[in-house]
């Protein structure tokens, strides 16, 4: 399990945070009345409202921790940065096992600048990789699975039903009083309409849904999201490739609502567009 693979996985997971939402006025310590009102709200309503409330906030600081375990090895990637959650823009620095990746997301395009041993992964002597998410999705290849739509996990919150949400109680996180919810997310929600990918995910996970834990503050904004996946090997794959069970745990945290979150694209002459190469590689794996 290479360092590059883990760092890349963390980068993708940070994208999941990219459009979650943030805003003016941090309100770190929610008042007792607000928290009581939040706890009295039906769980499904609280989770559905979290989408609107968080996005309406505007901007925020974010951190991500991703741990992957496979072949007796455990690798951890950590990242921190800021996001403009209304526009879907974000700027994050990720680090894992001596490798650092600076990542920017702007107008549906992902830019990644690796350092250290991974610097040579950028073609043509450039310093930034460029991945156009819309173009990647339009190609309909398995390569889509390597770069996620930042808004996907949050958009799902708008459509949850009462049978999918459970309130687990109150908890204080970094000085902020929150309410903990567990949402059962269908695997199909992770595949963005790709039926083949959905079938593959169900086979790897061994289930048609997975639990996602959310912590909402007094005003109803998302403060933490935690996802744990156990991906089993698929039968018929080439021996030695994809035949190891991997367990990954990802935790996203939001704070500093209203922080400055200006994001700009790197100079065009410094970027190498790898969208087509990524799509072709995904198609070959498929």
C-alpha cells in the first residue's frame, strides 16, 4: 500500500468536504436553549436542515484525517485548509508519510501539487496536476471513483428519510456542544448514477448501505463527519492486485465559520491536465 495511494485517497476525501458549507459567525459555544431546541427536533428534520444551514454559513476552516489499514500496515494522512462552501471552492494541504500535497478545488476543477518523492508524478516538468471533474464524469469511466464530487455527501442529506436517521445523543467536540446522528447512506449514493460502479461497491462492501456519523452544533451546522469503509477484494481480479481487504476511516471537521477562504487557480503554464489519462486508466482497470 503505497504512500502515494494513501495521500491520493485523503485528497479525494477532502473533496467530500469541499461543498459542505460554512459561514459568518462561528458560534463555537452554542447556547443551552439552542442545543435543547436542536435535540427536540425530529432526527430526520435536523439532518435535512443541516444541508441548508451549513451551506448558508458561507466559509469555514476544515481538517481531515484518513487512516487506511491493509496487509498489516496502517497509514494515516492528515490535511487542513479552508473552504468556500457556497461556491464549492477549497484550499487544503495534505500530508502522509513524508509526502505533502497542496490541493485546490475551483469551478469543478481539482489542482494538486505534490512534493518530495511524488513531485515527479507531474508530467512535462510542470508542478500542478489538473483534473476536470465534469469532463471526467462525462467520460463515464471507472476513473470517476478516484475523484469524488465534493458536494455528493452533503446533497444526500436533503433526501434522507426517517428510517435512515438515528439520534445517538449529545457530545462536546473541541468546546462545542453537538448532537450526534447516524445516517444510513445507500451505496448507490456514492456511485453518482454509475450502475456498474454501484454493483462493484456493493460487492466490495458486502452491503447495500453504510453508516455515516454526523455531529451538528446548536445552529444545526455540520461540525464533524465520520465514515468507515471495509472494502473486500473482488473475485476474478488478477492475483496480487486488488486482492487485499482494506479498512479506511475518514473524519472531517469544520470550525472557524466565516473565515477568509479565497481560492485561485495555479498559472496555466504550471499545470498538466491529467483528466484523460485518469479516465483511460480507470477504463483499463474496468
